[in-house]
């Protein structure tokens, strides 16, 4: 980052430390699950009126 904006490493580091104390609550990682060989399964609950159950079920079947 410092090379891209032509600012010393120490300046970037100091600014990040200040932000981590006051502003940044946490860091996170977003993984590409396919690249690490994992499949994703999701459970989704859809609430409908009872007379719509069949039509909704048909709409979401593969």
C-alpha cells in the first residue's frame, strides 16, 4: 500500500493502529469456497399461506 501511494510504511502502520483503536472493529476474510474444495449447503425457510405451499414448493424445486 505504501508503495502505491508513496507514503512510508511507518506512516501507514501508525495510521492503521489508530484506526484499529477507534474505528476498525474487526477484520474478516471472504473465502472462495470452490477454490478450497468445499461445497456450500444452505437451509432456507419460506413461510407462506397454507394454500400456497404447493405452488411455492414447485417454484423452488430443481
